[in-house]
C-alpha cells in the first residue's frame, strides 16, 4: 500500500526566511504532484514532477523529485505572507489512472 | 474557460437520508475523479472514470457509495443511508486524459461540504 508522509505538518515562519517541506513516499513512483489549498478553498495545482531529478520553479517556490530516495521537496525562498496556505504532495499510484495518494498536508503560516 | 463545477456547495442532511452530489468537469476532459477530504482521514481517492470504460471503484469506503457518469461528462456521487462519518468535503477533479503514456495535472472543483446530523 502506497503511503505518503509530509514533514513538517505545521510550519510557522517569518517573512524573508527560507524553508523546505519534505514529502516521502513508500513505493516506486515517478509522478509527484504539489498542490496548494487556501482555507475553505479547493486545491490549486502548483507542480507536476514526472521524472527522477525533475526540478520546477515558480516564483518563490521550487519543487524537486528524487525517485531513488522516494523524496520530493518544496523549497520556499524569501517567504512572503501570501504564501500562507496548506501544501499537499500527492503521488500517483502508478497504475495508469493517476489515482492520487495525498500526504497529510503542511500548514504553512508566514508572519510579517 | 470554465473550470470544474460542483453542486451543491453545502449540504446538510439527517442521518439515514440519501444524498446526491454533482460534478461538471471541464469540457473535453475525459477523466473524472472523486476524492473526499475529512479531518480524520485527510484526502482520499474514491472513484475514477475514464471515457466510456468501467469506473474504478476501488476507493469507495462502502456499498452505500456509488457514482455514475452520464454521457462521459457530468457525474453524480450518491451516498445512501448517510452516516455521521460521511461528513466531509467531497472534491471532484478532471484531466484531459490519463494513462501510462502521459500525466496531466488534475483540476479540482470547489467541493461540496456534506454535514450529516
């Protein structure tokens, strides 16, 4: 059974700081997704990582995938308040149907 | 263009009643997914439709849950004899296609918040 674990689950940080959210998964997969969720809202796609060594960047967020270590990271550079949200990673069960198994989510709070 | 839409946005029902939740995917998207988000269980896959193929129901928690997709577009998730543990946000997502040859981000709808009293 595929399990996805995020670390940390809660993160409070100051504006301007850097930090990394980790996503570990238990079985082989080369498809990993990062989503953002604001309170009371649905999921917004951030990144789709499809191969070992994939790195994608958008603004202050950068995601990477190491399929051998079964690890993805979401790095936040010089955080700003607008990035406060819950971030989910999700792994494709790799059965061709893109059924996603989600991590628990990391609730990120960025303080001015 | 229009995104994934879901209705109702909120539903309060009494224990034991049946409910129907609707999802209207992005036009032209052939794959449709239902997920459930609850405090205790996080985000869980429920069911998946791809074109006219038989749905993958492997995530449905019990036989009280069923779903249909008519004409390859709109989908309805039905929960019979609702229980309090069914209270959650039910999310629908669609993608242009699926399969081992490609991977596409899933576009999520706003969700239906179901409360069973």
